[in-house]
C-alpha cells in the first residue's frame, strides 16, 4: 500500500510541476525570450516538482517487490 501512495505522490508532483511550467509559458507571448523564461523557471521552486515527481515514480516502479 505504501508503494501506491508514494507513486501517487510522485504523480501529483509531476502533474503540478508540468502544469506550472506550461502556465509560465504564457509569458512568452508577452515578449519574454526563451533564455529569460528558463532563467525565471529555474528560480521557481514549484517548477522542480516535475523532475522530483518523475524520480519518485521511477524509484517506486523499480523497487516494487515482485511476488512471482
């Protein structure tokens, strides 16, 4: 049960980080360059949720005990 809970936490973090990155892309039509976008995103903590969520899900998938 703990593995499922950790996987869902990782999934939620990945979704939150992905949605945040996409929402910050709304700055691009306002005249912000890609370089400025990546500098801005690298300073926001909520944008790090995407890779943290992927790492957590990968960890859970590869350490899940096999019953067979």
